[in-house]
C-alpha cells in the first residue's frame, strides 16, 4: 500500500513536529551481562552460550561489574544523576530469540536519570533532555532463510543464534524534543551523531550502526502550532544516521497527510525500508502493563558506592564537543569548516595527520579533497582507504618543501592507494619529483618561448596574462614535473 504524503515544506507550515529517540547501545564488555560468555561479533552461531544466557532451569545470573561501570560513564557524560540504589526488573514477553521468556531490564528504577546532551543544529544549540539511561540484556537473533527479503514473510524456515543473547545493552531515552520545526529530521540525525561520538570517546562501545551495536527507535508526532502534542509513532531499529533523518522526514510527510484528511494517527511501531526511505505499519504499541514488570528476584540491588562514581567521573575524557571547540581554535577554522571535517568522518584522521607533522590546512585539504573523492568513487569510508595519516603528512611535507607539486602529489596518492609503498619510495621509483634544476627549467622555458614567438611578443607588449600559455607549454614538456610558479617567474624575467 502506498501512503499519501504531503510535501515536507508544506507539512511544516501547518504542523509542529515533536521527536524523541530511544537508542540501544551494545556495550563493548569482554563478557555478557549476566554470565561469563564472550561477546565477539561474527562468531560461529551458538558458540558463545552457556546455561545462564540460554535460560536453562536452575542457572542464576551474576551482574557484570564492567557493564555497570560503563553505564555510569555514559550517565555521567550525559549529565545524569546516578542512582544510589536501583534494581533490575523482569520484562515478560515471548519472542523466539529470547530463551528465558523474559528479559532482564530496568523499569521504574533506572541507573541514570535526568540528564542532557547539547547538539549543534544549523548554528543553534539544541539541548536534548535525557530522561533515563538503563541497562538490560540483548536478545538473540532470528535468521529467516529462503525468503527474498530476509524477513519472516516468504521464508522457508527460521534459525536462532543466541550468541547475542545476554550482551549488555544500554538504552538511552530522550525527553520529547520540541521547537525544532523544519530542522527536526536533521536534529534527530545530529543527536544520534553526537551521541555516537560521545560513546566512542568513552570507550564503552564500538558504536557500529551497520553491525547493530548502536540502533535507534525514532518517535515522531505532529500537531498544529499551540495544540497539545499529537499521537506518536515509533520507527524501530533504524541503523544508519541518514535513515534516522529520513525516518523523521517520512513520518512528518505521512502524518501530515493523515491529519489533513481529518484522520487520526495510530500509535504503533513502524518499520523503515532502507532502500526507499519509507516506513510501513508494524504492530500496535504495547502498554507497559502488558509486560508485567516485577523486580528481578535472582539479582541483588545495585548500589554503586559514591566514591566509585566520583572516580569514574574524574576519569571521563574530554567530550567530543569540547574537543572540537579546542581544535577549532588551534586550527583556526570556522564552525562550518569544522562541520565539514566532522561530516566527512575525517576528524580523527586530520588530528593524526597534524600530529604526524602536517599543517592543519594541508591535512584538511587532502582528506576533504582528493582523498574524500577517492573514498566516494570507490564507495568506501575515508578510514578504510589504504593510506595512513603519516603517509598523508609526508606527502604534504614533500609539497611544502617543493619536491612535489599538487599534480605530482596526486600521482603519489594514487600509488600509495595502489599499495606501491611509502611516498618517498614512490617518488624515487617513479621519478616523480619536481624538476627544480634551474638549468633544465631554463632550457624548457627558452624552448617554449622559441616555439611560441607570437605569444612571446604579446607578453613583451605587456599582456602578462598570455604567460599562462607558455607555463602550460613548459608543464607539458616536463610532464607536469615543473614548479609552475618558478616557471612563470623565469618567463617574465626573460620577456619583461
Ligand atoms: Zn552465557
């Protein structure tokens, strides 16, 4: 069924969006939440299981101290209050990938509450309230075999892999975010981006959205300006930054059409289709009471000592937003330029290239220009290009020293990316260095003047701009290896 949509700009003229995000993060602990099974991604199915995470009768859970510590780190970094005493709760529901028939989670006593994360959206700071950060265990994974889509519909049979069952999972729930208007989709994406960078800096998760270690449920509702908030829908398990933005955008366009037609938005979960950026109806949303939560009887309460919490607080790294502000000052770049670096996924690479000796301007120029283009052309991430920050710094150094010009530098980049070795070895092996021998340059310049008498005459008459033709001729004769600025100087010395 195709949904009726209202163009985004029109929808935003008539309705105010309210968004909310629930983000699940798999913690990078070595072992699972309540047992000693290891958590390596991609292992042989069901090879990382034991009686506890398989929910066998008589097995008892034990809390993973590192998972508690990581959750407190997250809570503190998000400016939350850390509970002095809290309990786990049993969330009862059946799902084939959940062997115990219940999930150990937290309900009315989360470990961290009432914080915030500031997000820069188009030059404005949006303070996103954090309602809670709680700890739970992940479920296993169902694999539907034989269908075209990998979904259960059309599948011949399904298999279950319990390796993921019991991996510590933190859920970070925002308060409703209001007042972002047409920026709502972007604000949602930037919040998840900022959160991802923060979590990465804390070292608590590898935050790989494509592997599912960070995934989002995106809530969206619409109401006419000034009216009470509308009914929200929840788009589940969105697993890329771009999709977070598209999910909000699509729901605004869809819900506006429903409201325009005098209809009612149904409270439900929805699935995002990554290929089209559209969502379709999932199931109507359960109420909390459907889960029959009760305090987990097999676990003692968690009461983190205050001095431990303060120790964790003292060990927090500088927040990414502060790092960016410091680097902006050090590198003397504008907010817009810094955004470009961050959006290209180049921040760490530029930092490392500067640390390896390049100037910030050179590091930015190569990573955002030439190398971004290569990454784009080959459909890879910048970080996946087979070139190191040290190699980029060395090429920049060779350009600064006049050994290479930009054109030759691009040839060296090509060769490094093709696996031909380090820049110096490539310059040597391919004879790529700039011709800086004055004798050779002067000879090439004289040849060019002799071959182009009419152009030379124009320059003698004061038409300096014509020098470009001669510079081009020299560059061609030297196969791009001359220093163009020096060639120009030599030409003008001779003709003016
Ligand atoms: Zn286990």
